[in-house]
C-alpha cells in the first residue's frame, strides 16, 4: 500500500517521540512512502528548532539530516501543482486548517494514497471528510 505522510508524522521517524514506533512500522510496510515536496524543509526546520532549543546537539542534527536526505531519495515527493493549490484552497474554505497542512492534504487528495498519516487531528478530520483512509500517529 502507498502511504502518504505529512511532516508532523514523518518527523517522528527521525526524532524519538510518541508515535515514532508506529511511523517506523508504517514505513517498513509501505510499498511506497509518499510525501509533499514541502515535507523536507518542514522537517529540517523542526530539527533546527530542536537544535536552537538545545534538545539535540549539532552532531545529532548532522546525523539525522544525513539520514533524512538519504531516505528522501527513496520517497516519492509530490510537487505543489496548480491542481494541488486549488485543492488546498478548497480544504481551507471547508475546514479549520493551517495553510501548510492544507497543502499536504491537497497533495494526498490528488494522488489518493492507500493511507494518509498525520499527527494533526484537525488535518485527519478533514482528510476523513474528504474520504481518505487515515492513521493518527
């Protein structure tokens, strides 16, 4: 099954937190891991915030970043197309989502994966209403 991860979910693969083991299992079982092209800079942003807050060291950051860059080569990164922008606007008009969350959801809506994975309950609720199969992590 193709599994689409938003940034909030996929970040758990690289930073140990609640839901990390579930994300790892889903990645291992997925035929293909799908992400929005926005996922990479969002996760790197989160890592840099953790580094600034001294939650992770520079060395740990470098190791995680290297792993992310290697793994992203195997993920299918979905671009933000005019259709995705249109779907994103539709989601924003219907549901209480942040802009980036609507873009991740719009990418998933455009490709219709077997499963949409997120840690954001509002995003998951919108995805359910848009008839995607969802998994909270």
